[in-house]
């Protein structure tokens, strides 16, 4: 997937699993659930609860897991991958992570982050590919250079998270290309040989006429309505509206529903 708005976190996840599995709406819902959980913990503190300075500041700041442009936190990406595939996404620098595989070349994939940008590196058919949504095309990374590139990313300020094993199999047939958008698929042989200036596009794709697809408002792309609130908006504006609507719906359904939690230990005590 190529970059749209500030949705690089979504693109990194989808590129990692090689499917259009995660949407802005589903990730925004996860972000809201995480916000609710964090606020629930803060509400149980012994220094004022919901009236504490920290709690009120957190409310005033808004979501800590997604901003209005669609930039998601690592907690959202971890929750999405865990919920959908049962996979963990630990930091590669975490103690013991490399012990389970022995070498970075034995891992299935990585998600890298610096500031507000996320991108995926994934092993496909025995080769590693940099699937940065900001790049014109996927870039091959040799096994020999993988460890060096990971170290260089870390040295330049990137946090590198990894999936040691368990990622879904890559696409190996035309039929499986229905897992993703047609315009984002590349032929591996073209990339390896340096051929092809663009991905397979709608004009050459055999699946271009299969299904009408859905818009961000859930209706068919061929349907129309005089009251359609999305009419005249850019794709980026539609994405931002969809995220905002999703979070409002989640907030309405979960309003004031807080799970029972034990009190937070006082500062300076064991476990604080």
C-alpha cells in the first residue's frame, strides 16, 4: 500500500500481513478502547480519581492513541495484530527477543517507527523487502545487509518492532491478489530484475472489474444519495471523517462504562 493521509500505521500493518486487513475505522475503534482502559486506570488512583490533575489533563489532551489525521500509536498496532492474528509485536531491543530465533534473518517481519512514520519490512518467498508506504516501489534487502540496516535504523532514532514468526503466507497467485487493492501489487520477478516502473494498475489488472467495492461510508461505490455527506470531499477528508465518526460511535456506546480495577499503588512503592 502507498501512503494516504497520515495512515502509515495502517499501511505498515497491511503491508506486513500482505492484505487489506486493517481499516482506519477498525484501528480508530481499538484506539478508543485503549483510551478508555487508560482512563479507567487513572480514575482509580488515590490522588483524586476523576478529579485528579492527571486525569483532567488526559481528558483535555484527547486520545493518546490516535490523532485526527489518523496517526496511530504502537499500542494500537500491537492490539490490532494480536486481535486479528494472535501475534505479538515486541521491540527488537527487548531482552530475550532475539534469543528465540537466534538471528534477525530468521524473523518473519518488522515494523519500524520514528516520530510519526511507520513502515514494514517483511520476508516474502525467502527475500526481505522494505515496504515503506512513502517509497515508489518495494526495495529488496539482502540477508547479508538486513542486520546492518536494522542497526542503522536504530542508530538513526527508529524503534524497531518485530514478528519472529507466524505471519500469514504471502500472495502467490492471481486469486490471492483479491486480498489487497489491485493497484498496489507488484510482480516479484519485475522487482528483482529491476523491471517495471509502476505496480500492476487498473488498466492491466485482470481483477479490475470484480465487484463494485465500498466507499468509506459503507455504501456501494456505484450508489448515490442527495444527502451523501461525503460528496465533494477529498479522500483524505473522507478518511478523517470516518475516523472521527467511528470514535464518536464507540464513545457513545462505552460512555461511563468502566471495568473494576484495583487501586494504583502510591508513587515510590513497589509495583508503582
